[in-house]
């Protein structure tokens, strides 16, 4: 394929690719869309509806689980547990316990929003005949001498302490409809494990609680979201006016055993789309149903609109393609011929096209000319830079001769003073030699902290002798930090500032601390602080370091820039005020190990 295309002109390749990747796909998509848009819509809408139904059902499950937990907490309260052995209690005791439980349920009902809590106790001996029944009370404590006849009894009894949902005649807080959804839970004696007790806690009005938790699904205006029980009866709806409670819903056979699915059902003279999700834990099924025509009823008109649009688009695309063939392919081919004949450094055969323009090909032509001119200029500049680099290397080699001569001369003076017995002056000469020698450092910009400290110690000794030991210097160096790298000659400017701007006029009261530590992040922290008089605040010094004040402080600003050039913006120099007198300079640098060096140390003879 590639070999065949390479033998074709740009025009022929364009036409071939246009047919393969535009004409054929457009025709294919036309027939595909017209034939499959309804099927695709059904599948996509069904999948989306099923996901919404699953999400809604999980929310309802959490609400029911939360309600069961609330019922468990109520069940274990002393007021309810004290009702277990009522037959053996005295009349006074029975009335007292009844009153306590009645107060508890009253407070619970006051805090409930849409549900009502009631408690039903078995009373075969009619010990509580004085208590009003459910036909009088809307909610509260009820006693029954024939509890087995209640519609919820069998399911609650067989659940053995697990809460169940049941449709019961309306009572309690709710007033709409002949039936209400209740959650019923059998009471267990907490003192005898799971031993059933003749009491049942009933939470009525659950359909309103679940309705509030149903997120609306706006797939169609005729859609219905409903919660069904194990017998496929409606127990809660998103729209309470659509179907009465207890309405039996017929589900397709495939949905009877499957945990979830999307089905098409023909009922009431039209097709329905059912999205079903079943929970085997609670025995409930959440169903969303909508007429199929409400979902895809407009697909025919959309199909025609898409067909006409694709035809118009195809004709327009043909026209535009022929226009671009004439206005783009030919100029690009010319530019390609010129680029093939170009040699770097040689003059270009074409020139700029004059005048402002928005034509991309003209811009491309002019930019190509600019690029070639810049390339030729770069080649010329590179040649000149190579010559200047050679000259600079020769100048550097020549500049190192004088430092070598100076170091050797200082070493000769040092030994002459030793011979003459002038030890103190000889030590100053040796320290001066060490201070000056650090500038060479075998051409390296980074040296070890140990080497930098040797240079700093030599400089400090010179200053101590110069100022007749009028201040003290404290060194606190962590041995582990010595092998790591630091830019050379960064400590001397900081020590010099601390001496000359802080402690040199303190008459033996001045102190200087030089501390090198590794922090918890394995970075190096170098601190130089003094107890001198504050002539300037640390904030003003930091402005100098950060470049906000460029009139003074070249030395410390240079130190900060060198640190950041070597290690990055997160490292560098900062200043802080001491708690008492003085100021503190802090160098932050990474723990970078020194590179292996095969060269032996230099000796100046």
C-alpha cells in the first residue's frame, strides 16, 4: 500500500484517500444510521435507565437498612424489654411500664418526619383492655388477643427478628389511601438471646420515606418508577397519584428470576420499556416503565433529518474538496520541490511574498523562508562560537598559570618564615594561600562541604588574627554531611557579612556560630548566625537576596543565584532574625554526593 501511494501524485493520493475515508464511510454511515437508529436508541436508553434504577434501588436499600438499625436500637431500650414479662407483673407495674413505653414512642414519633412508630403486644388474657385500640388511636401501643390474624403476622414471625415490609391497613401518622407500607420487626428478648417475645415494632408510612429517596428519572413524561414487594405488588411510587398501593404488576417471565435487566413488554395496546432491578436481600424489586414510543417515537423524523443532512454534507464536502485540490495541493507541491533542492548554508531560491495576508500557504512560504534564513544564520553563528570557544579555552589555561605562580610564591614565603621563627605570620600566609587556592579547585564549580569548610576555617583564622581575637567562633559540623557537594566560596561572603555587619565592634562579646546539619528530608542545612547588633532587619536582607533590592548586597545575591542555578528554585539562601540579637543566614541544599575523581590532588611546587 505504501509503495503504491509513493508512486502516485499528490492529487491522485488525495482522491484515493478521499474516496476511502470520506465517501465510503459516509455512505456506510448513512445506511447504518437509517436502519439501526431505533435499535441503538433502545439499547442506550435501556442501559441508562437500568443504571438509574440500580442507583435508586441501592439508595432505597440503604434507607431500609438504616430504618432497621433504628428499630433495633428502639427494640433494645429498657422500656420495650420491660414489656416481655408483663403477665407476671402487678397491675401497677404493668401500668407503669406501659406509661414509660408510651412516652418513649411519643418522643420517637415527634422526631420522625414521614413515618410513625407503633408497638403491638400479644395480650391473650386482656390485661390491657383499658388501652384504646388501633381503630381509635392513630399510633402508639396496641394490645391484641388474636395477634395471629394480623396481615403482617406470618411474614414477621417467620423472619425471626429480621425486619420485613408489609402492606397493612392505614393507621398512624399517614392518612392517604386505604393501605400503607409498614416495616415490621419481631421483638427478641436481649436476656435470652434470640428467644422470640410476643411483641412487634411497626413503622408505618414507609412508602413516603421511600418516595422521598427516589431520584426522579426524566426519560419521559409518562414514565413510572415503582417499588414492588416479593409478590410484585406496588408498595411505593415516585408519583403517588399514578397507581393505588397494592396494585399487582405483571413482569415478563425473563424478569422473574434474573437480578436485573431491560425488557420490552406489550400491554394495554402499546409497547413498554421495563428496567428492572431485584434485591434478594430485601425481597423488593424496583421497576421503571415507560411507553417505548415516548423514548424513540421521534426517531423516524430524526432519521430523515440525519439522512438529508448527510446528503447535503456530502455534496458540500465534494465541492470543498475540489476547491482545496486546486488551491492547496499545487502550492504545496511547489514548496516541496524547493525544500528538496535546498542545502543548509546555501542561499535560497525563493523570497518573501510581500504584503500582509491571512492565507496559510503564503504564511507557510514566508515562514519557510524565515526558517531557512535562521538556519543559515545559526550555522554561521555556530562556526563563530566554535572559534571563540577555542580562544576562551586558551585564555582559561593561560589564566591558571598566574594563580599557580602565586600559590608557589606564598608557599615559599611560608617556609622562609618558619625557618626565621615567625610562626604566626607563617600561619597567616598559609591561611591566605588556602583562601586563594579554593578559587582554582581543579576547574570544578562544586566541591565537598569538607573542602569548603577548610576554606572557611582559613578565612575565619585570618579574620580572628586581624581583629585580635575580639570575637569567638563556634563550629558545629555533622560528619555525615561532609562528603556532599556545595558550590565553592559560598560560606565566605556569609561569614564576612556576619563579622563586618554584626560582631566586629562588640569588644570580645561577639559570637559567631557555623552549623552544618542534615534535616529529616536528608537535605543539608548550613546555618551562620551571630549575636551582633541588628543594623538591618532580616526581611530587608531577604529583599536583597530575592532581587527586590538590587542597589546593594551583590555578594549574598550571587550566593543565592548560584545555589538555585545548581540545585533548583526550592534551594538557596534565606535570612531570619534571631530571637535575641543578631541575624541568621540559612543555606538549604540537597545531599548530592561527590563524583568519583581519578585525578590526584594538585601540588604546587
